[in-house]
C-alpha cells in the first residue's frame, strides 16, 4: 500500500515550522490539533517529521532523530511536543509559560507549571466567553506589550472536558487516552484576533473546598519574580531580562487568585479587566 505524504507549514508566534509525515493517518490529527494555527508560505526554520520504520515510527527534527521507535499515537504526541519546543527555541518574543485569555483586546495571563490546572481554567474561561489566546505561552513584545496568539489546542483530561461542557463525541479523534485536544470551537468560543495587549497577570492556586475564592494584588517585586520564574529559558537575554521584567511589571496589574472550584475562579476573573 502506498502512503501519501502529509505536509503542513505553520507560522507560530512569528516562527514558520513545517510538520511532515509519511503516513496519511496523521492528516486528520494535524488538522484537528493544529487547525487554529496560521498557515505559512515562508520557508520553515525547522522541519519536524514523523517517519515510519518497520513496525513503528521515529520523530525527526531536520536531520536529527529525536525519538526511539514509537507506536503511532506516541509518535504524534512526541511530534507535538517537539513542535512546541522548537517554537520556543526560535521565538523572538518574550514567552512566559502561562494560560492566556482575552476580553476586548485586553489580555490576562495565568502563569503556572504543568499540572497546576491552568489549562482547565483557560478552557472554562473560553466556555464563559473569553477569547482564547493560548494554554501554553504568553508571547509578547515587551516594548509595545502586544501579545501574539499561540492557539494550540487545550490539552485536558476527560474529567476536565466534562467539567467545562465539551461534547464527548468531539473527543473521538484524539492521539491520547489520557488527555484530549480541545479547541475553542469545542467550547463554543473563538480564538482571540486583532490587536491584543497584556493588561494583567493572575497566578491561580487551588485551595481546599472549605475556602472561598480570593483575589489578592501582588507587589511589583513579586510580579517580577513570577515573570522571571515562568519565562522559557531561551526567549530572554540573561543580561537584560531582569530590567525588562521590572519595566513590564510597572505597566500591568498582578494578582494571586485562590479558589476551590473552577466556576468560582471564572467569576472572579470576570472582574479583573473591568
């Protein structure tokens, strides 16, 4: 059987990256998982390839193999991980690990480590009417405060998909039995377009069920620490990043949000940009 080669080139936060595969079973997954990314006709700075080999697949970045021999689903997940890695490697903007949403062109970012629930919170915000920017990176120009959307899908587990009201039939096409790629359309929302400017940073923290939601302003020094702690390592020059973080912190608001339920958190966030 002859397999058709699949090829897509995307512009992600200003970085043109190509994804190819020699198995056309990748096509519906790419179109779902990367469907909100902008296509690009520019020459890519890097190419990520899924290549069949015997009974499995290996993933390459240009001419370098970057995986062991994997099953199909695993190879796709590895390729998506490398797509993000290479985006951050080549991104010329300041990039902070954060979930990001917007209202009326004003952007709210929620920094946090993986596994802290920020993706579920982002999904709940989008379901409540916020524009979707990213669940992975706040990418912005720290001179103008302009934010560039990075609308990769929101990866959440099945429990979270039910919590935010995703129709379960929309989860049929997925490369993972643990987490599912949820798009803004799945949530009844949209990707934020047009001029976007960073207005606020909120650090969410889930608390015991007995505690009510609380939004507490951060001091500027604390906000600087948050920005630096969650900055992707390759996207800031070490010699200037502290001074730049101080300048950013002076132009935006910062808060810590403690909450016990996602619904409580979304209600509190609704007032942050008002």
